């Protein structure tokens, strides 16, 4: 019988469109291995919400194929498995996190020491970071020309089918998934997640199909409306590799073609979001310190005013600004937050409260099921004004106007901030302006069952602009 190959699963928890699996299957029997490595990422080991998703995703995949589960430093565990299994080759999908290049080199060294062939494949991105460069051969630092270059590069390769493969009849020991304690203990803060998510490859395919059937047509016009269910909600599935960006891309293209061009604007808008994810990873490849250091160095001198009490009120959705509080409560209850609201709550933390963007990034890392090292860092830096191609710092979202524009009937706020549910439309985004009889009729007691605004936005805006002017002057 042919000697086995090891497939090292990482953020590629699927069987379809999986280059590493296809190659391993061609070599003979396959041992599918997942290593829970909390050592190599250091301060960036998976947050609590991601661990919940990982448990469910591995559980789903494990119902389809036998998995070897091990815990420890990935290169050490894989070296042990090479010796125990007699495998002649190891296959894995490339990753782009700041710690991944070093880890992959150590895995290659372990394979060389064992006389085992080591093979690395793409598939987590549409384009490898080395592939999309400007006319000077440099990484793009502005999103729009980057996206144009990606479109000009031609359509991504077609997705691969699930290969025919045999799993190896080995005697390797495997951890019990439950022993990893990935699920929360009492109190079970993730109890509401089940209603929103179906982790795993099947759930990813279902989510993509549902989006194309009921959300894509309205995506361009309504994607900024948190009160409308038109976004794809594919980000966690993409992050864990339960579906590939190529599968998403070609499915949307197929729907566009079937609609005879009627989805052109919607399809292009969605594909550009796929490319924003791509752009984030290309930036991270260029700057591995992106999750911790501002891309624009002058922001290292920004006069932040860290206030732990204000940070906690923001985290709990108790700022007194309804759209901000709705977003933070949606995050806690479901592990997700609408993208437009992410920008609003981030702007409020950074510019109204002058709390460093890294504090918000960390909270999202722990509470988002789609917490992603590249997208999280690039997006927080975009809002903060310190990233590549960032929003200008003086673009400070007014949380009241943002709420009124994107949640015009207050449906989103009423869902997640039920204590405001009976307020009339004119006051649902500005309850402090409601007359006392209106507040009483709605059962709202400001300062008791709903807080007064944590800051005056106008005053906070002036303070933020003054802080920005100070670092701008210092840099000139």
C-alpha cells in the first residue's frame, strides 16, 4: 500500500477547491491534520468568538472525513506526526499572518530533516501578494488602483471540485475536540450564535446561495443599511476557508451572466468587497506590523486619552448614542456587526473618545466570529486615518446623522436597543432631545434605563481635530 501524505489543515476547512488536498490525494492516502497552535501567534491567538466557530467548523468537517486533532506548536507537532505516520509528503495552504512565514520555514526544515517532500499552495486569496504590483514593481498602497489591477489581471481560476481521495488507515492518536475547551463555559455568552450561523463548508455554500438568491440584487443600493438583510455574511466562512474567494467570485459571475447584465452594478460592488479583503492581505504582507503599528508613522505621536471606563461603556453598548449601542450589542449577541455600523462605532471610539484604535481592534478580535488579522487591522486603520489609503482623519462620523441616514425608521436600533423601541421615529436616534412626556410615554428614563450621551459629539469632534492638527504640525 502507498505511503500516506499529510494534509495540514489551517484556514482551509473545506474539501472543494482545495489545491493542497487535490495534490495530496494524487499522491496516495491522506491523513488530514489540524493543529491548535496557541503558541506561535503569541498575542494574536484566536479570540473567544473565533474559537466557538472553530469548534463548530471542525465538528462539521469531522462528520465528513476523519481528522487527526493535535494541540501544540504546529511545527513541533507536525514533525512528530511525520515520524509517527511514515508520511512521504506534507501539503498545506499558504497563510499570510505575521507569524506564518517563520512557521512555514520551520515546517519546511522539519520536512527536510525527515526526508519528506514539503508542498505549499495558494488558495486563501485570489492573487498572491507577489502577483499584483504597480508599474514600479511595488505593492499598491491605494485600494482603487489595486482593485483595477486585479480586474485587469483577468478572471480568477475556476474552482476545483472535491477530489477523489482515500484517507489513510493509520493508528495515530487524536485529541477529542471537546478537550480543547473551545466552547464557552457558563455563562454561555455564545448561546445566541446558533440562531445566526451554520459553521462549516455546507453552511458556507448555503449562505452563498441564499445571498445570491435574496441579497445580491439589492447589494449595491442597500448594503449600507443595517436594517436590511442584503449583506453576504460570508466573512467568517471565508476567514476559516470553508469557502474560497474563487468560489464566491465565480458564483456571483454566474448569477450576473444568468441575469443578462441586470446584476452588473451589484456584482461589481460585491466583487470589490472581495478585493478589499485581498488588499488588506497584500498590505499585511508588506507590513507585518500592521495589526499593532500605524501605517503612517506620524500617528505614533497621536495624543490618545485612554479612559478604561469609557472603553467598557463602549464595549457594553452603553454610550448613549443609539446606533453605536445597537452595533455593540449586535456584536455581543451574534458575533457579527454590520459593516457600516462597524465604521460608526470605530469612529466613535477613536475620534469621539480618543481611545487608540488598537483597543477597538482587540475587542473585535475577541468578539467577532469573522475576526481576521488583515481585514481587522486594515479596516481599523482606515477609520483611524493612519492606514494606507485611509479615510482622512477629519472625516468624523456623526453618530446621530449616520443613524438617521442608514437606519431611517430606527428598525435596527429598536431591535438591539429595546429600551428605545417605543420612541417615535424623530427621537429614536437622539433620545436626549425628546420632550419629557414623549420619554415617559415610551418608558425611557435617561440616566436610568438608557444612558445620557457619554460625550457631546460636537465638542468631541473639535477635540479630535485639535489632536490631529497637533501631530500634523509636528510632522511638517
